[in-house]
C-alpha cells in the first residue's frame, strides 16, 4: 500500500484530498474532533490508513456512491444521499473511492 499503515484522526486529512474549511481544534471537547471539508466530487482511489476512531461523514450536497475494500477483496458499495451520515472504520488500511457530482 502506498500510504501510512496507521494515523490519528487529525492526521487523516493528509490522506484524503479536499479543502479544509473548519475544525473544532481548541474547543473544550476532547472527545470529539469535528472537521469540515469540501472533498473532491470524484475520488478514483485513496488508501485510508487505519485510525482508532470511526470516520463519520455527513453528506451535504447531492447523492454519492461510496465503495470500500480491503486490499485484494471485492468492493462493498453504499449509496449515500444528501443529508445522510456515512460511518466507516477499519483496524487496517483500506481502499475507498466515490463518485456522484453534487446536484444541489
């Protein structure tokens, strides 16, 4: 794999392309990290390092098809609509891709 095996929640942003808009850094909560990104509308492939924390994505614009897989395995497909929350987690790195341009 072409990516770090493990990273922290704050380090994950270096592995997925997109514009970092805002974060909860410095806010009193130490249990939750909230970050707002404008991600690419199409991502052909990204290796997501293992992160101890689950990744929760809130889709704010349009419908998206998200696919994930462990190295060498079949893709697992999820249809995500505007307003949906998408939860993903893995103790090992995995590959992710998505497509579905914003139609808002």
